C-alpha cells in the first residue's frame, strides 16, 4: 500500500488497484572493482564477505550495456505509464495498433465480446511499471562514491558505514510482488550480421534432479542420464569455464543450485575452493533459511546444507517451493515446449521487439534481428522471483546493425518491450507468424488462484 501511495504522490494520480505490476530490470549498473571482497556481489552474512566479483556488463565502441539497458527500460516504463490515464490510453492504443488489436477483458466496460474480440474498441487495461535500479554508477557517483555498486548488486549487501543489510535488486523486485519481470541485457558474443537476440532461461527442479540422480547413480544410470540430457532441449548448457564441457557445465551449475559449491570438472566431486553461496538465503523473501539453521545443519549428510551433492536432501521452504507446481509452470514445459512461462515470455519480448523494428520502418522481415537459441544456465533472477520472468539478450554488439540499433534506435526497443509486456498480461490479437509475436497472454489465473493464496503475493518476506 505504501508503494502505491508513493506512486500517487510522484505521478499525480491514483493507479487502479487491479493493475498488473511489471518490473523492468536493466542489467548491471556498477563496476568491477578490486578487492572483490569489498566491492563484489553475493554477500555471505555468515562469512562476512562477498563471494563473487561484480558483473559490470558489456561495452563496445561507445555502447555500454549498463547505460543502454537502463535507457530502454526507462523509455518502456514511460510507454506503459500511458495506460494509467484516459489521455494516455488513447496514445497507447495508437502504439498497439501497429501490432494488433486489444482483446476483450472480463469486467472491462465499453466492449461487447465476440470470439474473444470486441465489437467496439475495447478498453486499454492499466499496468504499473517499475524499474529495478537507478541509472548507472557514473550518474550516481557522488551519492554512492564510498561503494559505487551499492544500488546495483543483485543480492543483499551491508551498508559500508552502518553494516545494516540493504536489499539488492532481487529483494527489491520481490518486495513489489509483480506478476511479470523483464530483465534486459545485451552481449558481446558473436552474432549474425543482421543482429541477434536470445532468451536467457533456467530449468526447474525436474531437470536439475538429473544431476542429483547422476552423483548417486552407477555407471549404467550415469550413462543414461547423460543421454537423456543430450537428447533434451536443455542440451546447449552455457559454458562459463573452458575446463568444463556441456555436461560438466550443467553439473557445475546444478551443484551451485543445490549446495552452493561448484563441482570439479569430473562432475561429481565438490570443489571446496569455489563457493558461491546459498543464493536463496542471500535475498529477502519468504523462502530463506536463517543463518542459525545453516550453521546447525552445515555439512550434515542427508540435510539441505550437506557439502556433497550425493549427501544432499531437499528440505525446507525453498526446496518445497522448487518442487511445487508453480515453479514447473514457470520453468519447465510450456508454450515453447520447454522453459515454461519464463521462456514463452522472453520469446514474446524478442518477437515483439523484432516486430517493432519492422513496424517502425527500420527493418524488413529479412533484415530484422534473428532470434537465436537460448542461453541456458542457473541464472539468478528467473530462479529467485515468483513472477513470470522474461530474461533477454536484446542485442549483440559484434553485429554492426545491432550496434547501430543500440546507439540510435533505443526508442524502438522500448516500444517492443512495452507492447510485449501488455500482450503477456492481457493478450493481443496479432494474427501473425514466421518469427513474429503470438499475442497470447500468460495464464496468470492459475498462479493467482492457488490453494493457499496468490503465488505472486507469496514471495515477500513476512
């Protein structure tokens, strides 16, 4: 309620209580400073130090990821804010007209539904839009000069003067209890000359469980599990360390997911030199364990803080969440065949963005950026929020055409992202194919109507 009151004061009008919430989450923002134990990320309260460096993002020939992504997010928010006033809704309707027609909404006035569409022009539905972080470190330098990464860390961190724990990006997102999060990045990896976009996805417990079975299995079962992963849609696992091949990269990420440590390149042994933290405890939300629980169970076989994956057992609120149906909806199966609603949401953001460059005359279908295979790993935001999480790499700076888009046409990216957000929440009649949007809304009702209460509202720390 306090956040809505603040919104009223800041923007000058009351936002309808029925509005869906979208958090636009531009990546990075800070700097990779040394020592990482003071300026890094993944602060571990038990150890009193940061466990990883700060990821400052890509930069190439004047295009800085931290700045471009925030600019696109701010522009997209401004477009979504149009849905909050009568005058703005008419402007927003004109934007939507480039992409399709709004669908009839149950309870929306001024519209007679027919086959899911409206005989008259349907009402534009409201959306509350937020941005997960401020502009980059150089624009906030004097406010944060003692710790330039303070507003930009993914995980919670201590105030350098008082020691008080402050919420990182993930905790701030969870405090808003959104239905949809759209995380925006770009990358410096190779891409087609026309440019490239890709979703960033992580599986659910069902897939990670293959790793748990692998470390406990004999030779025959391990061979079968390798074959199963290789034949699945998850077979293009992101390789972050050249010593690890595809399957051992999957195992390393599964080790991090389950017990906080990397595995060694053999995919079985714990690497005690590479601890990345119990990440579900590094954020403020309903599923974290206390430090005292970690201490009392640390290293015990058959417990959630065992130090080998073979000895690990999934106990406690976080692991109950991971094995429950909503996380399967978010991260497994789904409209794209795998990756759940998260994958579908990310793909729709890309498809609408691709459409935006065609609709605004910069591209034809032949020159529009290609949608590439997803980046698959144990990514933090799609895992540690309850919202449907679209995580996308909007561009590849190695493509000259993408570089031009990022330098001069950010407003087109923003329009595509904003229209995608509206469509994902309310649906849009687009009637197109061949790499363009589907326009189907996410089935939010199944999350909202769960026994025990709305899943999106069950994330905030009580």
